[in-house]
């Protein structure tokens, strides 16, 4: 049986269940997540991405960035999230160290990144905060049929660079089992269910926003209210729609 984290997510909710909603009114179901991530996976495979390749991503938060994460998992590639605030000198180091097959960046940074020595020979694609760019254009006509690659528990799923407090940043290698076990444990401890709604206001280049909040909600088949960034007024406006499982709340109160 495959240990691919995406397979576990795909089993978590019916295709018609709500997955992601944005304040702008964009809505994706779990079926949309499956179909659209398949298109991205097919497009990336056409560009030569194979199991074990790295996909470096420095983009603004959007539902399409989540689709890219799902496509990376389905390909058996390693997802490499990068803070949009990183300087070009920092990016040059990360690219040289990780040797990504594909780099996805904001359109405004494309020319500067293309000029970095370490960016070659990676394919350079764009994705903006509105979910538009050459990445989505490449996937537009790609097929919706894609068989998620089987992965072993120890296969690489992501690389996250440390803060570099005591030296140069180091790439922490995270496996499918690392991410799945973490999300499954938090789902149980926090009592997440498919009936819950998570208000997601964190960045998704960050470990908590990406691998704690996002993975845990997806593994529960829950709904995500997806804010593009933390904004106090927006959080207060949407917080009443966020939920906790009544069953788990009752259990906590009984203790």
C-alpha cells in the first residue's frame, strides 16, 4: 500500500465536499483538488519532473499554491517552500544547494531569478497571488487523469530550510511518513473532523501554515477558509465561521 501523503488526503473526503473557500468567493471542492492537481502533475511531468526531483516554490499564498503542493506529492517530488521575503542572494544559495528541477515564482521576480547562476537549468514558471501565471497556463489543457505515484514511508516529500541562526541554512528533509504522522496525530489530538472549518490565516511557506494547519485539515476532510494573509479585521470577520468538533469539545469539557 502506498504511503504517499496525497493518497491519504484523497481518501479523507467525498469529491463534492468543500475544501477551500476564499474571501473573494473562490471555492474548490475535494474533487476540484484532485482534478486540478492532476492537471498540474501532468504538466510538470511533461516538463521532465520525476520522482525525487525538487520543486522550489516562492509565491504568494493562493489556492493554486495548494494545488501545486498536491501535484508535487502526487509526482513523488520534493516540495521546497521559500519565503517570498528571501533576497535573491539567499535564493541563489537555496537553488545551488537543492538543485530544483522546477522553480515557481511570482511574475515580478521572474527576470531576476532567471539571471541567478544557480537557477539554470531548472524550468522557471510563474504563479501570482491571484492564481495566474505560466504554471496554470501550462496546466490548462493537461489531462485530469493522473495516477498518484506510490511512495514508501521514507520517500522524500518536502525540504524546508532552517532559519540559519547558527550558520548557513540547512535543508531539513521531510518524508511522507513524517508529514502524514504529524498531521494524523494532530487531527486526533485536536479532534478535527470533516464537519469542521479551519480559518487559515498563516503563510504557506511556513511549517505551521503548510504542514500543520493545512495538512491536518486536509487529512480530516475539513473545510479551509483561506485568507491570503493575516489581517486582524478579516480574521474577526470570518472567525464565527470557524468551528471545533462538538464531539471533541464535549470530550474536553468532561475532563
